C-alpha cells in the first residue's frame, strides 16, 4: 500500500507562509495553539494542517486584525 507523504516544513518556512516570525510560530507550537509535530528539539509543520487551522481560526471568532486608529482632530 502506497500513501502520499506530505513533506514537513520548518518554523522558518511556516512563519514565512503565515507572515509571522519563526520564533512566534515555535512559541505557538509549544503552547499547543498551532498544529505542529515535535521531532527531537525541532518543530515541524504540515501545510495542509496550517491551512485548516488558519481557515478554522478565521471563521470561528472575531477578526484577528486590529482596527485602524481614528484620526485626531485639532
């Protein structure tokens, strides 16, 4: 039986794809906030799991972005 193997990516690549710093990706993995696999001392990620996680995060609550500040009037 042959199954397709999905290559794992490292925190640098995951951070680049998500647009966040790799150390933030690692911290989120340690905290269990992002799907990850720990192999020894290294965190690895599957693109398909990151995509599913991101889609469910965006659809499950308030927006993750901060609204722009109102302009000050003088």
